[in-house]
């Protein structure tokens, strides 16, 4: 077996997998073009031998460290110059690693630790940069005028001893070197009169190059802090884009989505980070992404993107962290191995990202990151299928989610997040009256949610606290709900759902201002928030008594998304209480499109608001009353109802009085007709009139003498006293 000393150089494309995910054909063409037009000719001119092309890169052999380094500098300069002429999607950045050492030779192939070390050095290089072993730097001393950054001794995979690595500083020295022509050193050269001119031109080119080729930067679109939709937080801010599924099997989407969600979940538990929620980053799934625009829209400085390729039990994960304001790559890594190690890979990524952003994880955060997770890859995949269905927010998808969560729990009974998600799905089935799709009554769905809650508490996680808060709040345990929401925020300060849970616990206990603050925090963490955030926001204003602001919030949301019909219900009720009955009727039809007048008037009887208010049950009753008014036929509704008070039918008269009661003070025109009803011989008619007058309030003062006369009557007397108190304060 032949052995020799050789300079080995590895290179590869940064973000190759992501580019392939966006446009595979164009990416292949661009990489092949760079190989053919730039890399190959430059290697030839520096006496380099291409040993193998690796798809997104390759490795070469040079006879000396000097030639290998000259080639590396020339290659990075040539790629940078080409990128200046290319559209953004056609630009590629390379990393290069160089080692000199003993290699084994087998025909045209070389192998051994010298080769492996060069490959590991390439992975240590900055995007657009060159990383060399100490022995290469020593060989260059006195031969090439370059500056180096000492990276120290680095432990790398599959190499027994730490590698002492250096980054080549890309500055005016490398720019000048790249501007000089290269010659084949093995051929004698004749001095030409043109050389002085060429040298002068080279100096000019070097000066220009210092402005064009800056260390590890490309001419890319940068995010502007001034253009950001939100002010940057006072700590590192991050958005994790959906990892691209590079597998041939589309069913692996759940796997890549699950990896992304786990990274978001784990990173969000780090108090020193601001992490945008899943809903706001997954809108970019399947799109060609402009990093700068993403950062500006979401109000973050850093963006994490990556890709996943899975074949059977083998997996490759690429990830890179980008500073959108500079275009610089803060951290990048590739993992190749077995799928069962993916949880360890995620844990490693989290720690390295935190380190790259100069964040020290507390011991509590290290523990929190592992809470509620599973170590069973099949359970994780099944859970992700359920979670995707749960997020679709429909009766059918909610039922499908329940089945997937139950299956995940069957695979791993200790899977805390699955228990919590199951409880939330059952609760949603109860709250939204999607219980029929679950094959049970609303009460049974609530019982299932409570049962899941018991299991959830055995497997703590921030999602478990969110579930506990929502389930307890629905069941009237307001203080417990607030405590659980507080714990959820403490465990995961970047989870918008924790803040929404906290918001509802405050709004329903008559603390709307504090609730508004929580909703706004949730919306900042999740800029493309779902419509149920708007429900909390609008109801906070409604609880404050600010109907105008509540209507403004709901109306603006419906203009953006007319499918958010659960908002139309509440908006219709608010319009009705504002006296805008025709607008209320029109809005109600968004909730029940195509419904007949009879169906609209029946709908309020089946409506169920997801929460009740502690100490203020009238809040939900007002919403239902507003729906009844909104369901009235268009026209002069109050006049029609007053006419109904004088109908010959007892039932018609009672129903008219009940509907007028829903008008409250705006029903004052009906006071004379209602006073007439107080003298009716039928007790049921007198009682309906008494209740309506009490609802009208102070405007019903002319009815006080008749009401006082009824105070001693059985049944009617009790309600008469209540009506008098509301009208006069007696």
C-alpha cells in the first residue's frame, strides 16, 4: 500500500439542502456550473487534483499547503464575484477546510486520518471562509502573507486527538492575493514586458476587491431594523422556519415538521431568547423564503433554517442560523446518522444555538427542555400527525387528532405532551360543541378532558399547564386556572398559548386590562396569530364596557379573514347592543351563511360561549341576548315588537316582551305598552312585562307606581321588587 504526504482540501455548499428544497433543478445547474467554470479551472491552475465530487462539494489533493491555500483564496474570491452577478436564489456560499498529513493511496483514491481531518476542518469553517490545520498554517509561514484567527484545539467527530484549527482572515491581504494571476509552477516562465503593467493592474484590482470581498459576507438582501413590523426585543430574537423535507417520501413531512416544532418548543423555554411561535413561521412552509423579509415581518434578528432527508433508518439534518441584519451565518451544522439519535441531535442543536447567541442555559432550563417529550420516534411521529390535525381547527380534524394522541400514548404511556394535547382536544370538542364527531355528548367530552388532565399532571410540561389552565377555567375553577397559566408562562416564556391561557383567566375574573397585556404579548410572539386570539382581545374590551373598541377589533379581523366565523357571532351581538340591528343581522349571516330566517332565529338557543365570567354571569347572557336581537328580521324591529305586545295571542305577547327586554335601555319606547300589560289578568303576561321594565332600567320610571302595586302579589311580587330596584335604586 502506497502512502504519501499530501495537502487535502474539502469544500461544500452552505445551505445546499435548503436550496434543493426550493428548486432542485436550478440548484443542481448552478452547482455544476460553479464546478465546471470556476472550481475545476482554478484547481488545474494551482496543480490540484479533484479526487471526488460529493454532490454539494468535493475534495482535492495538492502537492503543497501553499498551492492548496492559494486555490482556496482564489476560489472564494471567484465565487463571490460570480454571486455579484447572480439573482439571490442563484447565489451559493462555500466552506473550505485544508489539512496536510499522511494519506493512504488506492489507485486514484486517498484515505486516512489526513483526509478525515480535512473534512472536519471544512465543517468548522465559517460560511464563505477557509479553515486550516495548524500544520498548514506553519507551512505557510514566510511563504504567504496571510492573517489567521486561532480557534484553539477543537474536538471533532471520529478524530481521537483535538484538532488545532485556524480561520484564514479574509481581508485586504487575501483580496490582493486573489487579484494576482496564478501560474502552473511546474512550467518555466519567460519574463514579459507586460508583467509590470499586469502587476499595476493587480494592485488596482486588489483595492477594488477589498470593498467587494469582505470576510464571510455576500451581496445579499439584508433586513432593516427600521422596516421591521415590531421593535426588536431586548434579547436575541429568533424565528425557526419549517425544515424542508428532502426525502423522496412525502409522508416524511410529519417527521420534518416534528423536528421543527421540537426545536421551537425547546428554544422557547430559554428565558434569554425571544422565539416566534410555530403558527407564524409555518406560513412559510413550501415557499421560497427571503430571509430578510421574514425577519422584518416577524420582528426578529436571527432566522434558523434547515432540511431533513430520511431514508429508512438513516437521516441527514442540515441547519444554519443566520443574522438577517448582516447576512452572516452565525452557526451551521450537518448531522448524518440513524433516526433513533434525532432527539440527541435536537438537544445538541439547542445547546449550540444558545452558545452561538452567547446565552447560558440555567440548570432549570436544561431540565425544562426535556419535560413532556418522548424518546420513542414512532410515538413522536404519531403525535405530530395528531398535532397537525388539531391545529386545523375543525370538528373533523379535532376528532382525528384525538385518535392520533391516543395512539401516541399507547406507544409511550409516559408521553406528557400527548396527554396534554388529548385533554385540549377533548376540551375543544366540548367548548365548540364538536362532541358529535367524537361520538359523545358535550358533558362526556368534558369528563374525558378532566380524565386526561389527571394523567397530564403526572407528566409535567408547559403544555400540561396550558391544558390544565383551560380545562379548569371551563369548569369554573378560576384561581386554579390562573395558577396553572402562571406556571406555563414560567416554564415557557415564549409560548403564546400560555399567555392566551393567562389572558382568559384574567378576563373572566374581571381583570380585562391585565388580560389585554397578556393577549398583546401572545400576538407579539405569534404575529400571524389565529382568530381565537382576537376573540380574547375583543372580549377584554367588551368586559371593560368598550363596545366600540370591541366591534372595531372583531370587524377588522373579519375583513382580513371571513372564515373566522366564530368572531362574526360575537360581533353581531355587539352590533345589536349598539343599536345597529341591520348590520348585526348582516354579520350574523356570516356565521350561518344561507340560513333561513327561522334558522337564524333558532340559532341563538344552541349557541355556547366557551367561557363564563366569575361574578359576572351577565356577560355571556348579554352576548346571547344580542344574538337574539341580531336574528330579528330586518326593518323596524322595536316597532314590530311593540305591536306584538298588543297581539291577541298570549304566547306572542310574552315572546315580544322577552325580546324587548333584550334591548335594555334602548327599549324605552315600549314602556307605555308594557305598563298596560301590568294590568293584564294573566300572571304570565304581567311577569313578562315586569322583567322587561327592569331590563329597560331608569327609562322605565313611569312604570314605578304600577310596579309598587304588584310587590305583594305571589311570584310577580319578587320580580317587581327587583325591577323597582333597577329602575329607581329603592
